[in-house]
C-alpha cells in the first residue's frame, strides 16, 4: 500500500466503522476531530491504522494509508445498503462497543437520525463532516507518531544502511563522472579421463595454445553510474566550518544484477564501518560507543528523510555524520565510507527528463534504481597509477614561465624516494585495508587494481598518484567496490567456494567429509581459504604496481613487457608453474626492471618472499590441510609485520 504522510491532528478512520460522530469523539476524547470517509457502492472502503508514542523531539506524525484494502488491525468493507449491525458482525472484535441508539439533540428539537440510518440511506450531509484546514496552525503536541521498527544496531552502528537523504535539500548532483562494470573471470581446470576406469586426472594444458585457455574474462558492461555531488543545507555549512569536504560520490545501481551489488555493498560497508568504529572507540570515547550500541545513531538516521519532509530539524543526525567523517578523516579509514541512500521521490513527483539531461549530460534515472552516497575520495585508482613514472611525467600539462615560454617539468624524485612511497605507503596501505576487512569478518572477493583508490588528505585527491608524490603521511589508500563482498559465514556456505577449495585439497563445508568429521577443521580451513583468495588477488595487484610504476624504460617509446593481471597470471601460474625462483629469473632478464628486482632482493629477498606469501596463500593452506599439519595461515594482519615493509630504502 501507498503510505502518505500527513501532519494532521485528526485521526483518519472509516466512516462505516463509527456508530456516530458523537460516540467516536467520546471514545477518542484526547483528539479534537474525526475525519469521515464515505464509501460508495461496489468500492472497498479505505481504513487507517494509527498508533502513538513519543518521538523524543516533541514532534508527532500521522501516517495515512489510502490503500483500499487490508490495513494494520484489520479492515471493514461495506456498500451503501449495509447496516451497522451487519458491519459489526463482519468486523467482530475489531470495532469498539458503541451505542447504536445514541442520538444528539437539543431540548425541544426533534431527534436527528442516527449515523447508521444515514449510512444505510446513502444520504450524507456535508454539515456532518468536520471542517478541516490543511493550512491551520496546530500545536505539535497534538500530532500522533508511529514508532519506526527497531533495526539490529550490531550490524550497522552508524545507521548508514537506513539513512535517506532528500534530493535537493540534502544532496545536489554536480556532474556525471562515468560508469562502472565488472569482469567475470573464470579459471579453467583440465582433466585427462582414463578410458577404462573413467578416472579424471588433472592436467596442465599448453599455455601457448589459445584453444585451451586457463582463464577467460567476460565483461558485464555498464551497470553502475557515477555522479559527483555535494551535501547541502545546514550540514554542508557545518562541514565547511570544521574543515571537512562536503563533496560526495553518488552511485546509481540499475537492473537486477546492480541491485544485488547495492544490497551487498550496503550490508558489507555497514558491518565494516561498525567494526572499525568499535576498535577506534573502545580505547577512547566509550560513552559514544555505548550510545551507538544502544541504537541512538540508527534511530536518528532512519528518521532523517521523514523529518526533512516536515521541516523538522535534523541537528542530531547532522552531528552524528560530522563525528563519523571527522573520525574517518583523522584516522585515515581505509574504506569508502557509506553515508546513506539518496531518495529521489522529489524528482519522481515533478520529473523533467530534459532538465536532467541538460544539467548532467546523461539520461535520467530509471524507476527502481538505488542511489548510494559515499564520502568523496577522488577517482584515482591503482590502475591509473600503474604507469611508469617517466611516462606519467611526459603527459603532465605544460606550464609556462614568467615570460610566457613553456617550462620543462621538474625532474622525477630519486628512485629510492619513489620506491619507499610505493612499498611503505601504497603496498602496505593496501594490505592494511584488506586486513581491516578480514578482521571485521568480511571478504572482498573482487580485488583488483580498480578496487583501490589512492587519495590524499588534501583537497586535490589526484595528488597521491602524481609521479612526484613521495610524502607517505599525505597518502590515503581506500578499498572500495564492495558489491561482491560477503561475511565469512556466508562465503563458506557458497558452493562455488567449495568447488575451488577442492582443487587445493580442502573439502567443501557441505561435503560428506565434513559431516563425518568430529571437529571444525574443515570449517576453519574454508574460512581461511576465502581470505586466502583475497590475498592471492592482492599479490597480482602488487606485481602490477611494482613492475609498471617503478619500471624505468630507456625511452618513452621503448616497448614494455605486458603487466596486466592476466599476463602475470599466465606467466606465474602456467608458464613457470608457480616457481618463484624461475619467475624471478624471468624478471631479471628485463632491463626495465633492474631496479625493481634489486629492491625485491634486499634483506635476503624479502620482497620475493612477501610476493610468495600472497600469490601462494591458497596452495600453502591446502598443503597444510592435506598433510594434517597445524595450519599456520599467514593472515593479512600478520603480513603487515613482514620484513619487506621494514627494509631501509
């Protein structure tokens, strides 16, 4: 049913449910009026459900259900010929025990007909209906509020998955930034089948045979649109006064696949933000944490849109948002924070597709789409940073000197400074972001170069991906795109994970082996395997950054070896059969990687060892499980203490 919100002091009820106006007013003595709704022949009479409870702000509300059918507490259907007794018999206990013979008349006057007689005759006089003026000033104490359902605050302490912003007053769209999609990657396993026994034996196909690909990639096309926007109203003014950035990212999810991504993103980020805030506040502001756990933030967040429609102040929720953004900024949170959802009801009420297209240069939104609002961190990803520094320098826009001549770009910083920024800033920041997710019980499951945003603490978010960027404290590494994320409990139950884990010797959770076992060893191994897949994907991101960004080609036009993820996958897994020594020898033979190989060789090959921990995380976990050894899983949190991040550069 359609719910319309009316700020009225009267309670809307069905006329057929009342024995008389006087009896109704006597029964509801705390309310000044009753609104009567007449039913016509052959049509269902609308009914209303009303409840009341204080909302804490002295403001009460009425929700009216204009759906002509079942409503909360039951409904009553009637035609013009129905008597009140028939209606009461049909309604049972739904109606109060009114006196049907009660009439109201002044002394000396003839008694007026009862309401039931008027209802039966179908002759309603407008004088019987109370005067009602929508513009009349009323005391807010007369309003009636319906309490919103209590959500589970443990899954979302900040209320980000429930908060809705108004289109215009809260959030304004600035421009259209582009679209996003995803690649569905399939890894193929080949078998040789015995002609007699039918037994399957895994085989490695020829890596140079295009008819037997080990990995295929299918593109989804555009499923998510990106818009730049800005917060407005009092909230934006408060943010600017505190030195916060009022810009936001807005993602539009359209279509069945995109809506599933939106649901996963809301759930994953809500849980991740809650876990991160708990760790930050446990040793500090425990009073704020207690209020979050009591659901205070959630209650205010889910009321924001309704309060905005009635011009009710949202100061408390504004303060909560400001506190959240200040903590995210000061502590350099390593995830794209979800602020809420953009409600486009104002656009649908008075939509103008031409105006939308003229303002943003793209088609208007589709009905049923979901719009999520994130804090602004720029769009410079690790993929845009995977370019040799000398090529980045050559593509910088020219600058003119004081006399109008073109000035040559400054020289690049020394390799040691750039490599320190890469290892101790970018790479360690990526691993720390993955560790935060795993510690919160969430696996990303779609890590890639575009998943990491390299941002800056300053206003110019592109600063972090400049070839001259070498100051680590100004860097923020943001892990984004949580559409395929899942909790560990959800991930281990998926059949696809069980199929992949079997290839490494770990049975699926729903397998017969797990049902026969007397311990939870398989369950633990399945959860660790889900995290190991994230680490494996992160290893290939490391390869791309190290061997592309830090490469030193002789000239701008000199050919570069391929450094995309599929090429690294084919080289490491298929050609060199996951042999880190042979893989190192291959990299040594390329002159453009001499400095990178020297960097990885420091501290007795600490860099190669870290790459092996990431790229072979699944294999080492499978070997430990198969050999019935204690599974010493190198988690992302443990790898943050790896010697490579402590190498003197």
